[in-house]
């Protein structure tokens, strides 16, 4: 199953509800980028905004926590209505964070930055639901896709097959109709796109086009 996760980072925050409505029918998940101004050099949104989104939509909320200390806020995100949270492998404390997310009933994701070797994620794959491979340096939307994501996706896919894991592979950053095929072919199933969707005059059509490009690449590869 392929999933499209529009990233609201590129939406108009002053009209967030309407922006979500514009993509809702094509959005399997909604990707919510949480930035703390410390782990990444930018600040975005937190639990109160997630709660407001939850009051507006029943969409599956995929919260990407670009934070140095997500453990302090996991309970607040769960209470706000997050369905899934991803924490970064670079901050350590992974075992405790996975345990806390499980205890809160959240989907459990582990994110990995472009400069971090995929080996950092390997010990955790059997305990998580999803690995989030960053294909840009986190912090900002609208950056160019970084190729180094592709071998990481392939490695995650290979290990999941080898060990019989039900592991979802999400890719985040620089995805559009031209780049999504490469990561779909390598084994990714969940595709985050911000600027390619919300920067398009018809965001739902843009999401559908990305889904079609991913599906075409998978059909060709398998
Ligand atoms: C970057 C964020 C991404 C971002 C992707 O730090 O994690 O989710 O919204 O935006 P695009 O699709 O524009 O690269
Ligand atoms: Zn993200």
C-alpha cells in the first residue's frame, strides 16, 4: 500500500483548516513538522496546533518531531490527537522513547538525517512501525532531494524482507513527481511532500500525480 502524506509546513498557516480540506481526499496521512529551534534552526508548531487540527479533521496525524527533547512532549502530542510520532535517531534515548510512544498507543517512527549512517537505525527496526528517511536536511521545506536517501531506503527494505518485519518506510524532503519514483522503486511506501503539494494551484491533483508516479515506479520495479 502506498501512502501520500502532505506536509502542512508548506500550507498557509492562517488558513490551515481550509488547506487541509483541499488535500483531504488524497491525503492518507497528514504530516505535521514540529521544530524546536534547537534540533533544527527553525520553529514551527506544537501540541495546541495539533489539537486544533484534530478538532477539524479525522485524518491520521503523522507528527515528525524535529526536537532535541521529544520525550518531554510525547504525552502532550498523544493527548492532542497525534496518531503517530517520529523521533530522530540522532538524539539517542531511543529505547526509552520507543517505550513511551508504545505506552501512549502512538504509531512509532524513527527518523534519520541525511548525514547519519543508516546503521544507527538498524538495531531498532524490529521495535518500530516506521523508519523516516530524510531526503533533505531537516528544518525547511522546498529544498532539493538528496540522493543519499535512496540506498538507505533500499537497505531498510532489504532488512524488513530478510527479517519478516512489518516496517513502513517513509521518505521526507524534495519529493515531487520526478523524484518520488526513485524512492518508491527502492521500497518506500509513504511519501511526504510539502511544497510540491501546497505550492501547486490544485493541491489534491498534485498529491494524486505524486501517488500515480510512485505507483507506476513500483509496478515497473516489481
Ligand atoms: C523538512 C520537513 C519536511 C518538509 C518537506 O524539515 O521535515 O516534512 O515539509 O517539504 P518539501 O516537500 O517541500 O521538501
Ligand atoms: Zn517532516
